C-alpha cells in the first residue's frame, strides 16, 4: 500500500514553499531579480570578498530583513541624513524600489565580481554627489560628505551585525564579527567614508562619537511611523510585517528607541517579540532556500 496522501502533502508543501520564496524574492530583488542574481553569482572573475569572509555569511542570512529595517530607523536619527532621505529618496512613493536598489547594491558588492562591485559603488557615488540641500533649521547637507557617510555606514553595520547575532542561522564568534566589520569597512571606504571602524570595539566607539549629533526630527518620527505602522502591504501580510517591525525596534540601542518614542517592554519582548522574530527568520530562510533539486535552473 503506497502512501499517496503523504506524497501529496509533501508536494503541496513544496509548492507553497517555492511560491512564498519567489514572492519574497520579487519584493526584495524586483522583477529582474533572477537575472541579476545569476549575473552576480555566476559571472567569473575576482571578488572583493572570498567565500570564507564573514560579510558573505551575514549578508546571505534571513536576519537581514530585520537588520535592514532596524538600520533605517537608526540612520534616521542623524538630522542631515534624514533630511537627505526625506527630500531626495522618495521612500514613501517608491519604498519597494528603494529596497530593491539597496539589496542589489549589497548583493553586488558582497558577492559580485570586483569589476561589478566597483561599478555599483561608482554609480552610488555619482548619485550622492547630486544630493544636497538645507534642513528646516538652515543647516546645509551633502550626501557625499565623508562624515555623513560614516554615520550611515556605522548604523548599517551595527544593525546588520546585531540582527545576525540574534537571529542568524549560525551566529559567528567574536573574531568573525570583527572580521565582518572589517569587511564592511572596505565598501564604506569605496563609497567615500574616511577611516571606518575595523572591529566591534571601534564600531561601538564610533556610534558613541556620533551621539551628540543625533536627535529625532519630525521627519525621523514621521519616517518611523511610516516604516512601522503604514507599510505598503496587503492586509493579509501585515501581521507578519508587524513581527518584523517589532523585532527591528527591539534591536535598536535604548537611547535610539527613546529618541523615537518607542519604549521597551522587557517581559513582552523577551517572551513574545524575540521568539516570534526567530520563527519569522526561520520561515523566510526555509522559503528562500528550497531543496536544491526543486530550485529553478
């Protein structure tokens, strides 16, 4: 007697897994995602980072979903960075396009050939050169200014590292996380940052050094409300996004949460938020990494 019911259930589960993974990938990578992924991973040539480098482990993990949102919230606390985003990024009108461009840049510089990585950096630098203006208080800003680039990089590296440490499939040891910071410094320098941190201690010190410049402007709090409570998503997936958002907030340093009026509730976070975040990242990882024989060629 054959177990046709069991095989049928497994087939349905496989179909659900593939469709969910494809939907997530389209959101993150855009309609050209499969072609871009093939070019990034299969084009021969030297890379900035070898297969054993920590940046590859961190940036390939599903924890990046949480880390990326947490990074946006943290970055918004620099008034000049937030002014540039509010005036020039179009994050409200095209949030998915911005996400797709960012994820493609991270993928190309992490996994792509050295030539493609340099072209991606050159393109971003050309955009930064054109982004300038004045805040509501009359303070000028320029996206290519090394000090401002240093803040954006430090906030991003901190957020990705913390997310992987908490939700990564295989958290790294202390030396490897230092290596991750050193890897990201190479990209930051290519973008124009000066002397980016090279290990976790330097990264922590750099974040602390920026703190006197940070505050939650009305634009930052408006961006937080949009990112956390008004995502452009169908109602059916809002609860899952809510889990992602709650865990992104939980990753923020306490002082950053205070600035954004996002209080911490320790018992709720320990008993509900963090466990659901771990389930969510495991589900994303499961969906986006189907069995090898079922992956499309």
